[in-house]
């Protein structure tokens, strides 16, 4: 978009260096409890589903992760702890769609904690909680 943060540009350049060697990527995030499937944006720029051609594969990957994460699976906001990004809130210029569209990498985002900025003392527990789900 031309308004990327320096860390986003660094990540994009890193992906370019990797070439075709990467097949999957997951971004860990905080602020909700949900496994987000691409696309993050829709052509109409409205809040509406806009699944990728690989939606069934993304569903499979999401269930593999969420099925061993009761805190996500039992989400009261997102049924089964899985949601398609553009149906939640449209986002344009994000890493998930960039990685999928430009590099054909199956990219997902996991919102792993309700607290947007958990204290450092909680990070180890979050890692231990989510580690068994990582594929």
C-alpha cells in the first residue's frame, strides 16, 4: 500500500529472499480468541465473506489447531474459534494476504489472547498453551 511499517517491509523482503521454499506461515497475535482464515479484505471493501480458492485447506488447518485449543474452540464470539478475516473486519495490505497472494504461502493468523498487550510474565504460559497446536 506504500504505508507499511518498517517491520512489515523487512518481513516482505525476507519472504522475497526465501523464494519458493516456504509453504506455510502463521502470525501470532493478541486481542481476540480466534483462528483467522484469509482473505482479510473483500472486493467491495465491506464486511463480508471472501474465502480463498484454498478455503477447504485453510479450514482443515484451522481445525487441526483449534481442536486442541479449548480456549479458542469454545469462543463465545466466534463459533468453533474459526473465522474468515474479511467477515470480521476488512484489512488491506496485511501480511496474511500478502504472503498468500504474492508467494503462494498458506498464511493464517491466530489471535491467541484477549488481552492486546499481555504482561511479559504471561508470555511463557501463552507459548506453552499454544505450542501443542502448532503444525
